[in-house]
């Protein structure tokens, strides 16, 4: 999440991943999560939505929902680390191109059928996924960059 983006959670539910959702999120089928759905908004522009975000928090991490709702500018992974006393030691990101459908296009203020980026991030500790963020951005509101370095021994 960019430094200027904050969560605007609209709905909190408990879910178990069915086959399709588990496949889309690349997470274990049947696993249980607290799902926080809403938008990411640009804090500099009031309530302007930047992206649609679904945040899945491992259901075994109880008691975090109120903290996540009360601290919309703090990364969920940082809340997990602070409150559960465990460091996230791996973040995996999957980026795919998408076409933004009508209902989401209206919500994000873009033309239906416009290009977007779908980002799924896994926040892990010792190989176990603790958080999944599932976010769709209009293409002109996000860029993805990475750098590879080769170490020569």
C-alpha cells in the first residue's frame, strides 16, 4: 500500500476458501479467514477510491479486526507483527492484467472494460500464510517494479 493510501473497510466476514477462491488466491482450499473488504483511498484526496481491496487475515489470529479497523493507515502485516509478536519473513506477490467490469468500474470511477492490475500478496511466517491482500487497481493508478541482484561469490 502506498504511503498515501488508507483502508476504507466496508464489510467484515468470516470465510472458508472454496475451490475457486483458493485457486484464485493460491491459498489452501478450506482454510478459514477473516475477510475485510473495501477500497483503498488516497488520504490526500478525501475519499477518492484508488483500488478495490479484499484483505484476508488467518482466522487463528483472533482479536485483530478492531485494531485493523481503527488503524486504517497502518499496514495489516505491521499490526500482525506488533500484536502477535511474529515477524513476516516472506512476501509473495502475484500480478496479473485484468479488465475492470461494470460494477467495479463504477466504484473506482473508470470506464468499464478498462485495463487494470490484479495484485495478490501473501504475507508469510515460516511458510504459513498469515495475510492475503487481493487488490484490483485501474492500470493508471499503480505500477509494479522489482529489482534482481546477483551475488557473486
